[in-house]
């Protein structure tokens, strides 16, 4: 009898069928579980994801807040212009990469084809300007100067211009109606990069960058970018599979940025800028007998500071530039002009980043150091034509000699040899080249006055300067020793080689020559104008060092105060009241019978009504002409001016500084009329704002050549009183600039 079952299947076949059935059931169970997971448990999540396939988000940039002066005048504002932009995403979908589209666009705009192509290429390490350094998914502006006719041609021929848009857009405007330039202080904007967008992807609100954002890259625009930028809105559009708008999925409106109210007075700012340029121009007409050439006066800076708060009233830097060059993307030609050596780097803010030896303006610090070291204020000190130390002769300016004089008179006439003698004597007391426990009063005092460190001003990239004390000498020797010693056996006999050979052996040693040069603000000492403004403000206010500040408050777009930025005292000068009064009296003497008298008392300055104090400085620079320094203060303001290769302190800067004070206080022909002064007293109160958030400004914009306007001058004109090109500034900057696309509009580019 056969063992085969009636079904005809062997045991092996049966087992295989069972296994197969188990596998099939397992697969069905897995599939069913997965369907349950997708459709039931996570159904909402995947439904939302699917809906996103036909939702496109159009980012609506927020209107950037304005930067205002202390009275509410606009320093950096917004204007509306027709901007033609191109979407790289749409261009890359074309067979030729969008080349034909860009060529047609160039023809309509009247631009060279190369310029249009260059503007939409992406920046990298090897791509020169112009190029796009923002997100590749953001529409790239080709021009911000499109005419209405050009925009109509583009919009009416959409089939010829896929990915091209022409629409009114809010753009930054510098300078706004204030008339002041303040380029380095205000800064500029540029598009956010794709990397920056990714870094803030997990953040919310203003801390999150959107692809269409413009962010501050310098100056106040950078420091207060989070306040100014606002929060972008999002318009969610429903589209079909062809990208056509079929409806709206909701709108999140943009939130306008806050306004930054500064302590700057636009009228004073304009005056200071003008006087700095005039001083540089005048210096170029003066012959330098040392170099046998006219002074070059190639750069300069000026600062006006409120001595009682540290707030900046005006800050000028030359050469300067038009910050509007950055609006809508900077051209290759303009970028080169801003960064080329021949332009002398106008992007540099020389008030906070320009370094120079301070010259004799440093002698107020040396006077304080001498008193701390035990030299009496009522003592007499020899002002001889020269001082010989070792084998080197240190001369007084023009070999002048005043005999035995007081420290007060030494400051008035700026006698170098008095300070040479004090510093050399203290150097010997400290042990000379073999010190054990040196007091180093002259170096310690400079640090106490705040030198060798940043002031903390609310502007980016401030530099610290240098106090060339023993630590700096050692660090500098450690860093340069090997290079110096390479020249040890060099046959060259030029000055640089000889110094290198000497430094190779003992460049870390603080020599007598280092100390005596240091005492008159020469040698390796480096300071910035903002540091000197803070020092002379402290001399004026009784010894308090304030942290300089430009911003006073953050105000919302509705005009309501968000936060106030109050003055911050950060230190005290080491001088007692008696020493401060002594220096105060000496610096007043500089105005009446000292090195600045010919520019002030001799020019009719009313010292009996408005007491000014000053110290002149003429800093020698190796390989260049001398740098002019004039550091001054009154009961209200410190005014500092420096001009590189500009001559003597009073000769190069004296007239300009006096004219600044005349403008501040309303002085003319020796008479004082506060009503004609731009700012007889610093403004402490914040400006008032209208219900729509705009500032109530009492004075109208006045050109720089007619700046003497009473503080209670005429009321600002209304829109009808302005010429057409200025009326747009009065338009409501918070109105929607980009209305939602109408149903049926094809979205060809610019989608996030």
C-alpha cells in the first residue's frame, strides 16, 4: 500500500505550504499594521505633509525700523522703489540656465548683459563682486532703479520673463532727511546668507532669519539688528500642480522693526563732518618743512561727547562714502572703490578703529602719573632745549626753553623736556634696565585712564590701542625675536635693520628711551579718538569714566518705549580733586596763553563766558608727516579731532574745533547767543512720537552749509511742502508693500 496521502501531497510539501501561509499572513499583518500607522495613528501628520505639497510660502519682509537722532530726525530710514528681481530657481529650470531670459531683461533695463548675469551669480571665494551672497532661494535684485515703463514691460510679457518680478519694495535710505552722512557709524545692510538661515532654523521670532531678510553688517545696523529687523510675515498660497495660485491658506502679517533713538544731533553731526573736511582741505595748503612737501591730510576723525553721560553727540570719520551704494547690491566698481588702498579704506571708522600715537595730548596722563609717583604739583621743573640720555639727545619742540616752570606751565606750552625728565627719573627709580619691583607709575596710570582696552562703545570692531608697558615689550619680543635675529649678520645699515639687530638681543627690555618717548605720547603708544574723548570727558566731569554710547533708547513702531539705554559709569580716574582742578586750570591756560591760544583767545573766543580747556598734540610717525591732535572740553562737551598727516595740533585742527564750539553754543564775533546755538546743552529727554509712531520733530532738514538753526526753529513741513522726490519719505512705511497675489497668478519664482 502506498504511503502517499489521498491529497497527493507529501509531508515535505505540506510543511512548505504551512511556512508559505505563515509568511503571507505575516506580510499581510505587517502591511495592515503599516497602513494603520500611516492612516490612523500618524494620519494627521502625513495629511499635513501632503497638504504642504500644494502650499507655497511667500516671505513678506518686515519693514525695518529707523535710526533716529536725539530729536527724532531720521538718520537711516526707508523708501519705496521699483525693484526688479530674478529667481535663480526658475532660471535653472530653463534649458539654457536662464541665459536668454537675462539677456532680454538686460535689453529692457538698458543694462549691459554681463552686468545682469554677474548680479545673479552666487558669491564664493573666487567670484568677485558683483555677485549674490544671500540665499540662492531668495529673489535676487537686479536693479532698484526700474522705471514704471520697464516694470510694465516685464509684467505684461511674463512668458518672456519667467522668474522675473518687478514690484515696489521697501529699501534702506542713507542719509535720510537729516542731511548727516555718518556712514561708518550707521553701517549698512546686505542679504542674509543661506548658511545664516540654516543656523537660525530652530529659532523663533526676530532671532530666526528668513531667506528674504537683509541684516546689518556694520555700525548701528549691525549692533541693533535684532531690534531693527522686525519679524517677517508669511503668505501661504494654495497652488495646483502647475504652480498656479488657486487660493489662500492663511497669512501671518509681518511685524515692523523697532526704531533706535540715538544721542546724535543730526545738525551737529553735519557740522562736525563739514568742519573735519574743511580742516583737512586747509591742511593740504600748508607746507611741511620737515618733508619739504604740502601736508597730505589723508584721513581724520572727530568726536563730540556729552561729558556727563558718555553719549555721543557727533562722530565723523574721513574719508567717508555713500552708504546707499550697498542698497540693492553693490557694484564691482563701487566695492573696489571702498576696499582699494587708493581710497584709503573709507569703510574704516577712524573714531573707534583708527590708531595713532596721541602726541602731547597724552601729557595730562603723564601729569597724573607724576603726581601719583610723588612729584609735587607746586614744584618747579626744568624746561631746557634738550635732554641727553646716554648717547641720544631728546629735543624740545623747536629747541624752546622756558627755564624752571610748573607742571601747569609745562602743559600750557607743551614742554617735552619737562616730561622727559620726570619719566627718566622715575625709570631710574624703578631700577632702569634691571628692575626688581618697579612701580611703573606712568604705565599704570595710562591703564587707569582706560587706555590699552576698548571703551565698550556700542559700535562693532572697536580696537583697544596699546600701552607699551613691560608686559607688552616681552610679548612683542617673543613674537618677533626669530625674525629680528635673521638680520643679525646682515650687512645693511638702514634704520630698520639696525633696530632689528638691537631688538634681537634685548628687545624685551624697557629702555630709558622707551620711557621718555612714552611720556610725551610718542613711541609705541597707540590710542583711538573715542578713548581720548572719554578721557577728556572724565577730566571735565570730575573723574568719572563712562562707557561711550550712541543709542539712547529702543522705541516700538507705535512710538512706545521698549527699553531705555542709560549711561553707564565704568571707572574713575586715579586723581584726587586737587589734581583734577590743577589739570583743569592748566588746560584752560592752553586756550588763553598756551599752544592753542592763537586759534581761540587770539581769534576772539569768549573764554570768560564759555570756558574751554584743551591740549594740543603733534604726533610724529615714522615715514609719514605728523598727525594733528586737538583734545578739548567745556562744561558740557568734549570735542576731539585728529588728522593724519595734518600738521600741528592747533594748526591742523584748531579752527575746525573752534567752529564746532561756535555752532554748539551760538558764538559769533565773540558774542554768545544760545538761541542761535545748535545744542547749548545736551538733550536728555527722548523725542515725542505721534499716534502713528512717527517722531515729532521741531526742526526741519537744513543743508550742511546753513546749519545754524535754533533748537526751537520752524516746524517740519508737511508732505505738500516737499518736492516730489522727498514726498515718498512721508508715506506710511508700515503699509503693505506686497499685496497677496490674485487667484490665478502663476508663481514663477521667489518661493521659500
